[in-house]
C-alpha cells in the first residue's frame, strides 16, 4: 500500500540504528511487524490468564484425593 505520512526524523534515525533495515520503508515495515507480534502475544497471554482464572473458579471447591505433588509426579512418570 502506498501512502504519505509525516514521521519524526529523530525517531526514524534511532529506529534505523537498531534495525538492520536500510530504508525508511523497511524500518516502518519491521516496526509494524513487531507491533503486531507483540500485541498478538499480549492478547494470547490475556486469554490464557482468563482461562486460568475461570478454571480456578470452577475448581475452587474441589479437593483432590491425592496431593498435588503426587499428581505431578505421576504425570511426569507417565510421559
């Protein structure tokens, strides 16, 4: 996609020092790729936290017959 934007020159220079990119376009593409990857990871972690919280709420009143240490050992040995 072709577009014209006004960028902070100092910020672009600094980004180019950190990047292996040789052009401003490549730096912007790398920055966008990084942003998407970071935000996707944040969403994934938030969803995982939500699932753990929901699971914790579901199992809050459950008492296992065996200790968690025994369960972990058995799980480890079964692999």
